[in-house]
């Protein structure tokens, strides 16, 4: 049985058409330029604060700095960055938060680039190198949900289902509103025949994107496997309603509606699995 697995989206992901590697690196260069521009804006803002002769609040600056250090030790880069910025807001001359902020911004940038490079390697069929890039991305920024999502994709492909489940679960803990992570986790549960868990995760993915027909189609298959005929029919109907040209959903619905058995074996396994190497375009959300 095959199911579609999505690749995680990320604000830094590159729009790559026709797998043109040159375009990929142009995108990475543009990413550097945007981040450098943002850092220049921040620098001007901090200098402006100083020029306004704002009285530094060392106590508040120290408080935010130590909170930032605490978040940094937990791998919570975004919260750490937020607190280091707050520290500098209260005392722009303080060197410690400025150093930490620069270090974390660099790590976050490098983590996003690693995800993009991993996607390139995945497109080229170099799964091992892609795995290394995605792993490095999580080390640089443990809060990069897209890196964890993409790791889950590779572990699913290589049938390391426990690791895939762990990575999807980590992504969900970072961003509970990311429908891709729920969907991937559902597909993994589905393939190891944990159908109740799969249904729960498909429903969570539907809450994130109630207009995605493929989720309802997979949900229908999971219901079939549990002998829940009426629920399966409703899921297939919804998939067909959302995508009238979705051939597999039509076949599944017709077959199950005409069957006298609780379990319909016809459409199971007909779901077309699209190629994983499309740089985030598989994300149904």
C-alpha cells in the first residue's frame, strides 16, 4: 500500500522548477541577501536607540539575556533570539546578547540552507546525503520543524518507521498547526497497520486543511481496514466532492457502495504516490 508523503514547507524554502540546481543556489544566495538586509535593519534600529539617549536598563537587559540563555540551552532558538533582542532593546551597548544573537541568527540561517540543500540531494536521489543535511539542520536549529518533517520522510522511505514517527512527533511539538507533520505521521501509522492512530492523525491533518481530498481518501482506506464501511463511504464522498476528477476516490466509492462486504478490497493500494523529490511542492497545505 502506498501513501503520499509531503515535504515540509519553510519560510526559507526555495521555489525550484524543473530541478534546476543553478536556480537552487540562486535561491540560497537570495536568502543570504535577505537575512543580511534584515540584520542591517536591526543594527540601524539599535544605533537609533543609542542616539536617542535612552537610559539603559541594565537590570531588564540582564533578565532578558538570562532568559535567552535558558531557551538557547533547550534548543529553542526562536525564543532565545526574541529575548536577546529584548535585552539589546533595554541596553544596546551590552555585548553578551549581541554576540549570542549573531551566533543564533547564523545557526538559524545555516539550518534553513541545510534543509534546502537536503531537498536538492533528495531530488537527485542521494538519500544518504539528504539525510546528513537534514540531520545537520536539526543540530543547528532544533526548532526547525521542516528539517524534522523531511527527516521523517526519509525514515519512512527507508522503512525506519520508529524514527519516522519520532521525527514527525518532534515536528508537531514544534509547530502544532503544521498539517504536513500530522499527515506524514498518519501515513506512517497507516503503513504499520496502526489504523486507529492513523485515523486520529488524518483527522488532525484535516483540521489544518479541511479542503484536501487526498487526506479524506487515505482516511477512507483506514476506515475500510477497520471494517467501518459507513465511515469509509463518507470519507470517499468527501474526497470526491472536493476533487471530482480524483479517479481513485471515485473507484473506491463506487466499489464500496456496490459491495456487500464490510471490507472492500478493490481500491486499497490504488492511491498514487507522487515523487518525493519536488522541494516542498508536495506539501498539501
